[in-house]
C-alpha cells in the first residue's frame, strides 16, 4: 500500500509538469513573441485614407495655371462582391470583359478584404450614371479624388505632370506612398512635391470578422484629417508664356525670360511642347507614349536640357572680363581685316570694319575684336606664358557667370552645359597648346555649350551690372508666401558695376542703332539691349539666337531666345524676344507690329531630314562652313568660323524671306 | 434533517473546493459575457436571458442547486446505484446514436423539447467513474491479473466506443483518463509507459521517414537487449517490444489512411506542422492563438479584446473560451486560471488520498483525471499544441450539459469526502 500511495506524487507531478508546459507556451505566444499581437492588429484594423487636394499653382499675378478637378475612382472589396451583371457594369464604365477580369484579378491579388482601385478616374458623367445603379454591384463603391486641370493648356514642361506612383517610388518613399497615390513626375510638380501633395488623412477603423465596420480605433486618437497641399505662386507670367508658346509653335527652340532683380523666371517655353491636359486622365499612358515617339522630342525640356554654342552672344562676356582685367578699356581699338589670324589659325569675321572700338564691335558682333580680347586675356604677363594657368584663370572667370555648371534651378533634369578646364586641353594636346588652340571659345563656339537658361541668366547678370540671383520658378509657397532664402542671395560675377557701361552701350546699339545686328527688332519706347547669335549646328541649319534685356535703365526682363535651324539670329530669335519684351513691359504689342507677330506664329521651321529646307540664305550658310560637323572640328581643332550675317536693316525684308513651309 | 446533522454537513464539506468551483464558474460567466459579439446598449444587461451569458447564469445557479442537492443525498446511494447510473448513461449513448440530433457533424445531442437538449457523453463520464470505483473497490485491489484489467477496460471501453461512433473522438479520448485511477490502484506503470510510447511513436511516424525510424528503434532495442543479455526474461520482452513497436508504425499508417476521417487527418497534420491551412481547419487555431497572443502580459482588459469583440475566434464561448481569457486578461489571467485548476487538481488528489474507502478514493482520482484531461486538451488546443478536439473547458465553457455534468462529477466526490468518516 505504501508503494501505491507514492503514485499520488507521480500523478500530481504530471499535473504540475503539464501545467508548466501550458504556461510556458502561453508565455511564449503572449509575452515573448509579438507576432500574434501584430496579427491581431491586422485582423481588425483597416486604415481608410482621405485624399487631400493637391496644391494649386498660380502664375505671378495669381492667375491659375493648374487647378483640381474631381474624378471618381471605382473601388472594389473583392470579398464583398456577390454575383452581379458584369456586362452592365462594363458598359457603364466603358471597359470590356477582358479588362474587367484583369482588374478584378489585380484587386484580388492586392487584398481580399481591403478596397483596391478597380477603374481609375471616371468622369463626372460616368459617375452619375454609375451611382444610380451602384446598389446592383455589391462590393463596389466610388471614391472621389481630384486630378489636375490646366485651364490655359500651357507651360507643360514647366509645370510637369503627376502620375500614379511606381513600385520604386513607393520603396523610395519608405512607405509614405501607397499603390494608387499620385506623385509629381517632372517639373514643378516634382520639385515641389512635398509642398503640393499636402497630408493624407487617415481614419483607423475596426472591422469585425464579417468585415463590418465597428467604429474607429481608440476613439480616433490616431486619426488625422487630410490637409490640402500648399498653393504655389510661380514666377511665370501667363501672358508672355502663352505668347511665347504661340510664337514658337511649329518651331524647335526655347524661350527663357528672367526678372533680373529677383531671378524669377517669367517665361519658360520649350518647343515643341505639349498640352499638359494630355498628361491627365485615363489616356495619360497612351498620350505619353505618343509624345515619346515625337521625332522632335516634345518631352525634352530644352531651356534646361538643350545644348547650344552661345555663339556671338558670348562676346559681351569677353569684353566684360577684358575690361575688368584691364587688358582693354572702353576706347581700345583693334583692326579688323575681315579675319583674325594667329599662326595658322584663321577666324573669319563676316565684315571688314577696319579699326573698330568696343561698342561698335559689340553692336556689329565683330569676331576679330573678340579674338583680340581673348588673346590679350590669355597672354597677360602674370601668367608667364603658361597657357594652362592662363586658361584656367579665364575659365574660372567665365564660370562665375554660371556657365559650365548647373545653376540649380528648382526643376529636375537641369544639365550643366560644357566648359572644360585647362587639364582637359593639356591632356588632349599634350603640353603644346595655347590661346590660339582654343581661340574659337572667344566667339562662343568650339568646346563650349550653354543651356538657354544659362544664356538668359548671363543677361540677367549684365542687366544687374554684376550679379545674378539663382533663377527659379516659384515666387512663394503657401498662404504665408514663404520665399526660399537662397533666392535672396546675390551671386557676383566678378566684374565691377562700373565696367558694364560700354558693354551695355554696345548691346543697346545692336538693337537700336542702324548698324546693329538686331535693329529690326527695335521696340518703340523701350530701350532694349541685346546681342544676336547665329550658332553653327552640326546637324543642320544654323540656330537663331538672341539674348538681351530691357529696358536699359532698371531692367525688368532678361531674355534668351533660341530657334533651332532658323538661321540668322536677327531674323527669328530677336523679333520673338522683342515681342515678348514688349508684351511684358507694355502689356500689349504696338498695333503696327501685330501683323508681324501673327506672321511669326505661322512660321513652320521644323527639321525634316529627308526633305531639306530651301531658304534664301541657305547658300550663304553653306559656303560659310555649315558642312563642317562640329565634332569633326573639335577633333581636328580647327578654328571655328562664326558667321554673323550682314544686318538686315530693312525690317520688311523678313516678310520677303518666308522660309519654305514643309 | 436534524440540527446536528446539518452542522456536520457544513463542517465536513471541503469549502475550499467549492470556492474554487464558484471562482471558475464566475470566470466562465464573465468571459462568456465578453465573448458575445459587440455589446450594444439594447441587450447588454447582465441578465439578458436570451443570450449565452444570460443562459449561463441560469446554468450556474441551477448547477449550484444541483450540487447542493447532491450533498444532501445519502453517500451510500452512489455506490449502490452506480451500476444503474452507468446502465442509464450507456443506454442514453445508444439512444443518441439512433434519435440524436446532429450538431456540428457529431450526433451527440438528445432533444428534450422546449429548446433543451442533452449531451449524454457528458453524463457518461460520472456514470463510468462511479462504476469503475465500485468495481475496483469490490475486490481487494492490485491490478495483477489480466481478468480484472480487462473488466476495468471494458467499463471504460463501452462508452468510449459508443461515443466514437457518434463520432466524437474528442469526448471519447477523455475516457482514457481512467487509466490514472487504475494506475493508482496498482495497474503497472508499464501501461502508462506503453501508452506514452504509443503517442510518441504515433507522432514520430509522421515526422520521421520509416527508413530512419526503424533503425533507430532497432538500435534502442538492441542496446537494451545487449545490456540485459544475462536476464533472459527481460531480454525476451525487449525483443517483443521492439517487434511490436515496428509493427505499430505500419498499423498507424494503415489506420490513419483507412479509419480516420479527412477532417481528423487534417487536424493532426496541422498540429504536427505538416500542413498550413490558415483559411480552413487551421483557422480556428490560428485565430485563437492570435487572440491569446495579442493579450500580452496583462491583457487588453475586460470587453476590450478586439478579436473577441469582433468575432474573429469561432466557437469562442464554448470550446475556445480560453482565447477570451488570454486576450482580455493576458498572461496574468491565464496564469491565474491555470493556477486555479492546478490547485483544484492537486487538492482533489489530496482529498482522494485521505478517503478511508477505496470507492471514494478511486472516484476522487477519476474526477481529478477527467478534469485534468479536459483542461489540458482544451487549453492545449487553444494554444495550438494539441489537435482540435472539441471538448469544453470545465466550469468555464458555455453550455449546461457540460457544466452540470462536471458539477455532478465534482459534488458527488465532495459528498463522498464529507462522509469520509462513515462507511459506505
């Protein structure tokens, strides 16, 4: 009996052991592991999002550039879907059954219990006919959100567009974005995404096992309401932006206009452009693909991505640096025999001016004068004939003007331009090179490229007599009109204000004196200063360039206009610049010039490789070395021949030489 | 009843056990109340008798009345009438197979009209316990001869098989609990070891391929034989055991395929981790584990459990009531409840050991063992370490049949205990 009595302890021991096993397991799943706790949260918690309205973008006068328009996303919770008339739903929202199946499968894959977007961006009309019948489609509901709408259909490149986030966007945002959200992909929409997008609202809802909402989690302690995006006042002026786009219609080119005092960009035209409304709505994908296929690359943002030799428009810089360095003064005269020759290098000048002084040299765009200044700059005594030191010194001065590097505009995709340092040439030519090797830089050709933005910025610096403000697209952010600090800082270009007089005189003459290259574009009542350029283009006809600012005293606008393949700068670029300047300063164009504006709008200058254009000036250009490919010239280090065509003094002449339309 | 008698009555009853009983019933009521999906103001009165918790309150009160009535009976009654009680429960088990109502796949209920129904398998437990106690106390103990073992096994086996036929394997398995009192009364410990070995081999048969398992068994057998090579008898049994063990592996495989039903197979596979099926059979267990796990250390608080409130755990007020405790009261709550059970079980064993009569002692062991099986299997399945076999958590799970049968089971023993000085 004693023996059996002890079995009591075995039985009791077993009870204790089993209890400990239970408690041990419980300790693991309740205290040690939080896996089950998290699963419980995901069982019952659903986050419902409310979408904020995206910030509106206004022009500088607070006219609307982009606004929001309501659209309706058809949502589905696959688990709640019961049998229904599929065909009738497809008909209402305008899709076929194949697409229906695909969308439904996609939603199912995303989540059985959470709502997913079934069909995006239904119009108000579709929404109205759908909402009457929605009760017949259990599991489907409509969620409203807003899309972008552009009342004037302008400034597509500037504004950019928004698009549904990609998986990469979601990943990069570390969970901020969720599938179906929209994000700025280019332009201001992208660079000011964080200000524009606002804050999404969240409602944490509890759901029971039948997916019936049971009220908010923790009495809404963790809920937030949606906060609309900030409104942006952009620097753009709708009036001249619109005019600029019309003027560049059917042409390839750019217009950049800057308010010198503030660095605010007044016009930002990239042609060919596109209607920003194409980048909205259900057809966005198709429209985008079509634009991608455009032979003239409508999606390129030419003002910050196009590379052009500055050409003659670089000459004011030669003069200003020369004046600052003291190698010339305003009365220095050089003799122009129609070319500049050093060693075997000959740089042609299109006119034989004999002894020519600074002002006139600028007005007439004398190559010889520019080359002499360049020669003097690089052969200063302090360099001891060390051409690399001399070049680097010069390059540093030029870089101060914003060439050869990005200006840091608040727009994605800006390119640097091209301006090499001495090391590059030392490597390229071994040790034997000098100013004569790179003499074409004096006339803005050769191994130098600038974006239209950089060119306009140089004009702003000249207009300000010695500094520029970083060019930017947004005047102020939000209701408090916040201005970024960096947009108040003056960037000095290393030339004293006093030195600008003669150069500005020359630029004034270029537009306003009978011998100026852009006199055809003179505006009555406005003293515009400027410089034409005719830029060699290795791939076709020369580009027409004009840069300038106005009025001379207290300048309000600095501008760069480039029309590709349009030839002489005075023919297309200068008049376009003058119209925009006039419109901006006077709010309208003088009646006697309006027909010329209309004429300009109608011009078609598009490169069409299989069918070369025939224009009256073609012969001259060809003879002037258009055939030289730029690349070839660089490789052979041949001096460039810059051609500034003889001035067209008679403004009516333009009318006679309408280019052949394609 | 004379004054003196009633004094004795109150003095001798083990009030501590009754307090634990009341405590567990209270825990049950509170958690059943919490398990009712979403309390809105209209029906959240504590005494809504249309709801589960309202009914449970009636069951608890009725249970107490029933329990105290049992205490008023003569202690001799149970021993004398045990064959009749056993006979009636077996009869009910047969009747239920013929006219029973099918609830949840098991033909386990007899409808009594007026919305009441009875689950005979619950009452078979104390019927069997009484007869077993009577049988064991009738001969001078020690299970040495095969005949007595076989007879005891028959008492236990008849209801077990009848319940298996319902089919309700879970409730049937509970009858294996009677091995503990038999063990206490002299059944060889080898039976328990063999039983344990069968379970281990059963599990191993699923997890380890035969070509590895058989060599392992042979190796263990070989070592055993080698060590006992001088004791011929031991060596001989070792060889037999080894052979039987290997044969058993094959029997299990065949039985598994041919005898078990698909849902039973699935449950076993889920527990053994051979199958993942979060939407199907495994759903209950996963949701139950989630609910319990989400309680963390101190629980979410009364009526604050989201999984409980929003009905994520199926059968929560009955078989999975422990998940409510786990979610709303956390590890602390689980600790207290398991502690109460353990205290009750240990106390019942101690009470049983202080009985002078074998009948009372055996019956006490039966009560403790059955409660132990229920508690272990029910909590075990709620936390996913035991296959889902739907048996209730004693005194806590919702349901009149189970509460009353446990009450009768327990209070008969309390009556026997209060009368321990007398003779039966």
